[in-house]
């Protein structure tokens, strides 16, 4: 019998720590939580990619909300938000590039890209948060 979520015949799956990007092969039962070296719940690579994609999409929505504030605000506010949006868009493009690299890599190369992606995601998360707070 195969895995209910991915259809694989083996119960062995590749899991990824969402915090540090460490990859492990584990035999698991359906619905079983797998803890990582960091104490985080590990997820399958596909789920990790989906999680990063969803975060990137959400941040895109937040950037668009900032753009809406710029349209409705003063000229000074528009200039300030536009500058912030340029920086955020650049960071989002870099994060999208990292996401694509993760999709394409496996094995030992995957860890290098996951670490870089985690750093890019942390930086982008902080930048979006700061911008949202700055222009409340």
C-alpha cells in the first residue's frame, strides 16, 4: 500500500525542517508528526515549497495594500511608500528565485539552497512587517 498523500509505494519520505532546511528520510505512518533537529515539525519537500509559495503570495497581497495606501495618501506618503515597494519587490523577486532553485535541487545541494531561502524569507518577512508598521 502506498502513501495516501503522495501515492508513493514506500512509506519512506523526504522531510525538510522548516527552520533550518535539514533534510531527512523517515518512515512514517499517515498523519504522524515528524520532529526535526530544531524541534520543529518537519514537512515533505513539496509541502515546504507550497508553504513558501503561499507566504510569498501573502506578502504580495500586503505589498499591493501598501500601493493602495500610496494612491489614497499625500504626495509625501506616496513617495515614501513607492521607495519601500521598490525594495520589497526586489526582495520578492529574489525570494521567488530561491523558491525556483529549491524546486530544482535535491540531495546535498538542496540544503545549501534551503539555507539561502530561509535567510531570504526571514529578511523579506521582516521587511514586509516593518513596511506595514511604518505605514499604518
